[in-house]
C-alpha cells in the first residue's frame, strides 16, 4: 500500500510539473542571442529567427518567455525597428491567431498579447499594419479580455501568466492609435467593464494595467466619454445594493473591489497629466465615484 501511495503521489506531481519542451533551435541558441543583446548572428536572418521565436510565447520556461521571447520583440520591433514590414505583418498575424485559440494553453494567449503590445506601441511611431489589420487586432484583443477564463497572475512554477494584464497592455497602446474609431473606443470600455465585473479579485496589479487602458482612451483628442461616464453612474447604486443584500455576495464584493482599485489607479494617472477642462471634469467624476464606493 505504501508503494502504491508513493507512486500515486509521484504521478500527481508529474501531472502538475511544467512540460519540458525543446524550443525551435534549442534553448542554448536563444540564451546566447539574449546574452548578445539580440545582435543578429552571422549568417542568420531576422525573419527566420522571428518566425521561430513565435513558439517561445507558449514555453513553460519563464526565461524563454520573458527574457528571450519578449526581449527579442522589444529589441527588434520597438527599439530598432529592424524587422521588415512583411515579416512583421506575418508575425503579428500569427500572434493574433493565438489570441483566438480558446482551447490552447493560456501562456500562448497571454504572451502573444504581451508581444503584440510591443508591436502596437511601435505602430504609434512607425505603422505597418493596414486599417483592416488594425481593426482585426483590436477585435482579437477585446475578445481576449472578455473571453479569457484563466485569470491567474503568477504561478510558483510557471512564473507570470497574467493574461488580463498583458491584454490590457495591448489595449493600452491600441487605444492611443489614430486609427481607432469612436465605436472601437466604446468596444474597449465595454470589454473593460466586463472584465472588472466577472471573475475573482485581482491581486497581481491587474487593476493598474486596466487603468492604463482607460487613461489612454480618456487622453485622446477625440475621446468619447459617454459610455465610460454612464458606467460610472451605475457603480454607487450597485455598491448600495451589495450591502443591502443578505448574506453578502462575495463575488460581487470582489468585483466591485476590482472596480474601486482600478478607478483609484486611474485617478492617480489622470492627476499626473496636464490639466484640461474635459479631462479635469472626468477626473472629478472618477473621484466622486471612488468616494461613493466607501
């Protein structure tokens, strides 16, 4: 019986252990590239390396995901703008497809979103995506924020998972893009509202990252505040209704806590920006709403 229990414990541990999957080109290649600060190796092409680097987003090795996969995109796409437009469009399309793979591993979606956030940031300076490609990416990002069910922030073995935060980073930069339409602004707000009102309490800084999305929208010259302010108007009644119920709805409490923390972070971000009549009025409404959630 002791041997049976020991075997069962071993099998259970293996079931939860990270998968060791050899990445394309092997781990040593990617670590060497990182250590060389992503200088292109002799005889290699950026396009081929970038194509193989796509697989790193789903690696259960946090070094390959964060230090190498993410670091490579930051270096080549954002800092150097050294990836040819056709290759970058192809890479973006592949990452976008990963956002929609609902049955796939969460790491694939989450770290695809993180790399796409860097691409979206680079697009603000040197755009290569067409309007149709931008629209499709916006749709994929809002869908991911709404539809993601794995809301873990950090795992002791896997490291950061953070799908909500990474998708918020992507939306933060998409929300600053001149190609964003008024209806797309509303779509982002609605996605944020859904995420805050569905799921557990955020404990890994997701509220601050979501606040960055809202700040990007409110800072736009063509900002549409109607949907955002209409949502603010629903929060104080929801808070009162929460406390009128018995027993206390713990899920609703956690979700309104997410809202409160996000609005606090948003108010701090807006307070650090240059004053303007429209922004000042919105900031005051945010503050009034936070005070009402006490």
